[in-house]
C-alpha cells in the first residue's frame, strides 16, 4: 500500500496508563488510521506475547517489576472498524537481561513516543480464524 507522510507527534504518555490502550485511544482521538509508532521509556509489569504456530495462539509471558522500554516499534491500522496498535517491545531488567515480544499490556512509568501518521487508503486487519488478524498480502 502507498501512503504519504501525514502529521508527526512526539509525546510523553501519562504515568499509570496502559501503553497499548493509550496508543489505541490516542489514535482514535487524533483520527489516525494508519501510523508508525516508535518509543522508549520504562514500564511496569509488562505482558508480552509469543505467537505459537503449533497451537495457533499467543503464549502470554508475564513479567513482574519495572523494565526499561529499550525499544517499542509498531504500527496502527484498522481492526474491527477502529484504529488498532500492533506493538513489539524489547525490555531490559536491572541486570541488563533482555526480554521481548508482542506487547499486550504494560503500565507506563515513563514513555516517550514518536508517532508518524500515514495518509492513504487505510490498511484493514482481517481475522484469519487462527488468533491472527492480518493485512492482505501485497502482491509484487
Ligand atoms: Zn505481534
């Protein structure tokens, strides 16, 4: 799909917000249908997912404590008629150990986000019946 660059936002998420939920609400409030999201900061008790092809579902990985949000990278597109953020994270603990996955939950301590709106026909996620909601593949 082809897009043109739209608005760019640089923002700090309020402490205590759930990060994926906040990004979904932010996109809805600002009328963002398609966007790229990047971020850094720190989150508490994050839950990340690992999609298992075998069981066709996400395995939930619950982490306890405060983790550096080393990188957050994702996108916003349309799912069930609303903007939906698909986010992946790399998280670091006090020993420098690194964990990561598909971000399901994470209470913000600090989060600085870069959000780049993309303007064009919105990408729409479709439920495939295997717990994955994907865009159509783009033929060459
Ligand atoms: Zn994912």
